[in-house]
C-alpha cells in the first residue's frame, strides 16, 4: 500500500492505523513518522524496503 501526502504541510502519521474493515485483522500502527509534502511511504505485507520507509505488516501471507 502506498500513501502520498499531496497536501502543502507535513502530516504526523504517528499512531495512525491501517485496519482490514472486514474483520479488523490485520492491523498496522504507524511508528513515529512525519510525512512531508509530496512524500510517499509504502507499507508492505512481509518485506522491508528502507527506501520506502521500511514499514511492514510482518505477515507471511498476502493481505
């Protein structure tokens, strides 16, 4: 999943959550993260890509 800040000010995403609305699982809570204008971050299923923020659900199966 990719999230882009297309606004004009930075957004503090610390504590924001991604939740499967169907059953509430899986859930991902963002660590300390300030997303600058025009910056993007990606959250992967079970991979770590530092160039995209290094964020992962840490699950062995696709979401």
